[in-house]
C-alpha cells in the first residue's frame, strides 16, 4: 500500500505536466495564428486591380515599424527611407498605431514576393496607399459609405452609457447626446426616471456599422422636463433647436468636462479634506482621470494661466463684462494659454490633475457673475440666436414632421433587446 500511493502520485503529476504542455502548445499555436498574416483572394480593393497580385493582411503590432513589415518583401532600407521622407507632409509612416489593419499587395511572378503597395487603414473608412513601384507615390482613399437611418429609445437605469449598452446601442451616442445637450442638461445629474428617444443615422461599410453620422432629432426627458432637439439649417449653418425654435447652444457649457463625476458642489459650508476644517466651497468639483482634457465653457480671453500654492496650475477666462470662469488643479496648462489668448467654447485649455491643495485628480470649476462667485448650475443662461423669421415657416414644417416621429417612438425598457430600434436604408 505504501508503494502504491507514491506511484499514483507520480502518475498524476506526469499526466498533469503532459496536459499542461499540450494546453501550452495549443495556446502558443493560437497566438502564432493570430499574429500571422492572412492571405486573401479578391479582384479589387482600395481602387487597385488585384489581378495577378498576391494579397496579405495583418495588424500593426506594438513597437512595429514599417521597415519590419517591408524588409521581408524585398523593399530595402533605401526605399523605405525615401518613402518616409516623402510621406512626412501627407501621412507620417512613423506614426503607425498598434492594432490598426494593413494590407500588402505583392507581385507574385517569382518565388520571392515583392511588395508593390502598402495600405495602412487609418479607420474603418479612410486609408492611405503607399505605391512602392518605380515612382514612389502616396495618396489617400475612402471606402464607400452607406447611410442607414435608425430610431432608438431607452429609460435610464443606472447611467446613460449602461442604458445604451443594455439596448445594444453604440456608446458613441452618449457623446453625441452630451454634445447636443451640453448647454441645457448636466449629464452628471441624470436620474433613473430620465429617458430618451432619438432618430439618427449610422455609417456602414460593407454592411457593417463603422460610426455615427448624425442625430437628426432627439428627446431627452430630464427631471420631468422634456428637452427636444431638432437639427435645422439657417444661413447655411446647421444647429440644434428646441420645439419653440430657440437654439440649444447657449453662452456656456454646463460643465468643463464631457464626462466625469461631480464630487462637491457650490456651498457656503464644507469640511475641507486637506485643511480639515469647515469653510465655504465657492466652486464645483468634477473628478476625472489625470490628463482628461478641460474645456473652456464659453468664448473669452485668458486673464491668468499660472501656478499658485493652493490653486495649483489654473486658467482664468473673462467671457464678457458680466461673466468670468476659473479652472483649478490642472496637471498641466494647455500649450498657448497665456494672458491675452482668445479661446473658443469647447477648446482644451488644460488637463485634469491634482496640483495645489487637492487630494485627487479633479477640476474645481469657479464661476463669477458681476464680480461675485455664484453657483453656475443655478444660473439661467440665455440661448444664442433663435430661428429667424425668414426661416420660421420652413422650420415649422420641419418640426411638424420630426416631432411626430419622435413622439411615436415607443420607450424601450432596460431589459428589452432594443425593441424600439428600427432601421430603414436611406
């Protein structure tokens, strides 16, 4: 019995090692297959007649350079250097991003493959072609795009992003909605009972969705109040307007960050986390990862851009004779920000950090009205130019059509498989 037990143990260890080695070999084979080039056969792609060519596709690996790809395909360092010089003004080949797709089109008239074209896919739509034949040439191209109109809706359960995921909708719609309603809805304060409906178009390449084209109309019910948005053009300029013809664009954005977390509001009494005492907090704190871009909430002129002991790196902007804003605790101030610099609404003026008197990465946003600090979330900011009389009739017809469509969209619950989504090819 004593001899039998060790034998069993040794047998189990050997079997375990054998299985581990087999699994390791299978895993390595998977990695090698994933890393290898894919050979494809087709007649035309990227506007190039592929008859008589050999085509291979791959993905840019981490720290991979163009020379690593082209040298095995009979392109020497001399031509690669010449190509790099020629491409500097159009598309710098030194900036190939890991994970991007590329294609090699090679001459197949000999045993050794010679690359004739290298195509780098900037996006699912756009690409750049490097013609490696006798005369080096570089040009851009785009795949044909088909637009498809869709309708969607959702009820907020935890967050806008999660609701979009539950409805199997693109998270890019969150960015679209935040841009449209940047002047009227504070997306850090949306609630579970809030809901939305929208009509939008997606871009498709080879029957695959590759991005959002535009939102034509939207309805966001926030805190029991409906916020309509209709895209309309006047004076050859497109903008979003509400059902009364007022522009959704206002003098100031609701917040200096697109997405973050409101951690501390404007108050006359707050326990300071660093100084450990009660004091007024005359600003609004938005937490976000270090390096997140901070935007100017409105057009204006920079009056201060420097470092101080308590504020850290900060920028102060005068918008007009009434309003001034300030942005504190930046990790760094954006290039070009100095007193006298004119900035536009939405322009990056710095990056989230924790410099000065701060416990973690955030931006403390301060808002002055007539020289007095106020709570910007309670201010009623007037809208910009509404629908002009010359366009009123056309807008009313536009409104009648799109509002009826929005109102007829059913509200999908967070448990549904996006039953409210319908599509029709434009």
